[in-house]
C-alpha cells in the first residue's frame, strides 16, 4: 500500500468517525423545549385555525412544494416539478411518500383550510407506484404555486390519526395536567439547509402548552425551556439569550356574525379595526405590521361604531381571550368566552356578534393572506392581486393583527423560520 493511499484511508476513517461522533452527540443531546401560551394538541395540517400546525406543520407535514428563501419554488414531497403528460400533469413523489396519502391529504385540504387556495386543482389520481396525476391541469408553474401552501401539507393517513411525513416521529403525552408534543427525528432523516458550523442538528423537540404568558416566560428565565415567547424572561433577561423574530406565525381574524346585522355591511368591521390604536395589542404579540399594517384613516370613536357589542373567543386560547377583553372594553361590551366545541358550532352557524380566531396564511404573500381571510369569512375567491385590506373593506371580516413569533432563543440553540412560517426544526441546531 502506498503512503498516499494510507493517508487517504486514514483521512476517510477520521471523517467517518467524526460524523459518527456527531450523530452520537446529537442523539445524546437534551431536547429543545418550548412552553408557550397557546393550546397544544396533535397538529392538523389542514385546519385554518390550528396554532400547533402554524408552528410545526412545515416540519411534520411538508407540502409537495415550498417557496425557498429566495422566493423560488422547490420540491419537498415531490421529486421534481410536474411533468406534462396527455391531458394533465404528473408529479413523481419522494421515496416513502404514499400516493394514497397525497390523495387523501389534498382532498381534506380542498374541503377545509385550503378550500379557496385549491379551488381549481383537481384531486389527483394514482399512477404507478410512486406518482400522482392531476387530470385536466396543464400549467406546471401554476400547479406548483397552488400546492405550495402549508394548508396542503401531506400527512400519512392512518385510522383515527395523522402521522408525520416529514422525517419526524410525533407523540402526544399528558404531563402534570398539560399536553406535551414530543418530536423525535428519525435516524435516517438528513438535515437539509445551512446550519451553523460545528453544531449538531436538533433531534428532539418538546412543545408544551401553559396557562398564561407569565408562566411561559418564567420557565425560560429558570432554564426550564430553550425558547421563549415574546420576551427573554419575566423578571430578568436570561444570560446569553438571543432575540428571536421569525415573522408572522399566523393572523388574528375578526368577523361579524348574524347577531349584529349592521356589522355585516361591507367595511364595517374594517372601520372598527382602523379605529383602534395600532399598538393596542402589542403586549400580546399581536402586531399591525407586514400584510396587516395599519392604514391612515380619519378619527373614529370605536364605541360608536359598534356600541355594547360582545366579542367571542375560545377559552383554550388565552392570548385571544385577552385580545377579546380589550376589544370588548373599547366597544363598551363584554368578552364571551366559549369552549372549543361551542365555539366551533356558533362559528359554523354564524350565530355570534363579533368573533376572534386564529387564521393561518395560505403563503407569505399579500394575496395568500387575502385568500386566507376570505376562507375565514366564508366568502368567495378574492380578485387577483387582492390584499387583506381590500378584502376587509368589501366584506364583514378582517385580518386584524399578525401573531408574531417573537421571543428569545437560548445561546446554544439556533432555529430559523420555516417556509411559510413557524420553526424549521429540520435545519435547526443545538450545541
């Protein structure tokens, strides 16, 4: 054996040993923990108002296509772009993704949160062992744009539950009267994207719901979690913590119901929104920025626009209960807090005065936010180029505030924003 060959083999062995050591270190690393003031349950990728899906759907249930940081569309669950065939388009799927799950997931998306976004996309049919065909759809770019939404995430459909397709295992556990989501990276899942040099990838993540924001902040301050919501501690900043602003997680929708018919006139709810100070809900992490930035309008007395009107919110969402209480005071009314089942019923029937709920965006564009608003309002597809403001002025609902994913990360944790919002655990790292 030549000396050159010996050097080469020795170097290769060291590289292999280093990679193996990194994997062991990652496997032994403690989980990254996040305790936040939103309800925690198994995410539903196709639900418009699911906060856990807003945070984790990109990691657990990636769609067939995503929009990269540079704005370009790229395949995720698909192997490549759609291929033109006779009278349709064929999408080849990555190994392990079942065509039947694509069909079931897109059918669910079309009937729920992506009802308007996928309005002209046919439910595909299976072709071969690892492909699906969209009959009658002939524009490959348009198909990728339609499917590039977190509300069209692909789940593995099993009896009575949805399983992740994104390379992570998910378990739901009860711990001291709270619900905890535990995510564990599958050993064969590669980390795709740019990571900080020398840091192992995240292999375990825990999301726990807490009763209030103060408790969430205390756990970060006491080193009981690695991510903090809205701030870097309750009484004092955590040493070494880095501020986090990962943009819009979702939006808060405000909608008028049948109990106050005059508020259903076009633009009435929009006038209520614009009469409020832009920073009125900032302490709750609800911001007027980005696609829902405040607009310069004439002065209005909020109470005169909807006097003594009640505002409905879910009891399971304390952040929106707080927002409902503030808004109700501005209107001279009361906040009406309902359990989830009752809330879902009155929302479906339209029997409420004003209602606040979380609304996940279709994508990162203004038009995507406008389509999400129209879906929340039960309206028709907005015009091309629509914005949340234009839809709000013509209807009886608005996207009022961005739910900003603000807070802090511990010094040894690095998690970027996922495509369409939330946490990108696939790329994240922990030291």
